[in-house]
């Protein structure tokens, strides 16, 4: 009887860890499909661009920006003065949105683009750099944005965690069976 209970509990635990894998697979744009271009310096302009087939052709894309913000009694300031805005995907499913950074911009900014029809979500993050740190040793200006975040897909992380749990459950079942054989 205890073996059956243990087996049911083990399967329930595995089910709990397997379900989030499916939720994480839906609607997110691959990291190579979109990116930030331009120099992320205060007072400059950066462009968030997505390759073709990222969105449904002609789809409205909702874009929100959050970052190092100042909250006052009556206003909320971010990198985009108009707050959340929209753009439309091109006929091939690509998109491009330019963001004008204020002269006092600093810190890290996150731009989230969500397709109203497809439900696809793209999240891009960039950090404002000072003009002095944008110069490389050769004296030329670098327009590359630092790549922050993991390069390991979340599906692989959840799969590895699930395999570890399955292995632990297998070892535990083997120990219980071995003890029962010794006692009988």
C-alpha cells in the first residue's frame, strides 16, 4: 500500500514540474528574431527591430517601456514620453520602432512588444551607457548593445530539472524496494 501511495505522490510531483514547461513554450518570440540597434546613450535614439514572420502581417503591436523612472505626485516619466504606444507590423511580419531617449536617461530599460492578434511577446532590455564608456580602445565608437540574459532556452532548464526529479524518484523507489526485499 505504501508503494502505491509513494508512486502516486512521485507522479504528482513530476506533473507539477512538467506543466510549467508547456506554459513557457507559448507565444514568446525567439531571441534571435528581434533586437536593439543604435547607441543606448542619453539623448540618442534606439530602434527595436524584429525580423519577418515575427508578427502576423499588418498586426497591431502594443509596445510598453519601463526603466529607471521618476515618480512624482502627478506624473510618471519613462524613456518614452507618450507612455505605451502601438505600431503596425509590415506585410512580411517584421516591425521597427524607434525610441527617443531623454537627455537624463540612465539605468536599464525594458521594452515589451505584444502582438494583439498573434499574442507573440518580445522583451528587449538595454542599459544606458555614458558617452565616455561607448568608446573602445581604438578610438572608434561602438554601436553594439550588451547582450544580457541567458542563452539557454527555458525548455532545456525545465527538462533538466524534470530529469533530475525522475532520477531522484527512481533511486528512492529502488531503495524502498531493496529494503522491502531484505525485510521479507
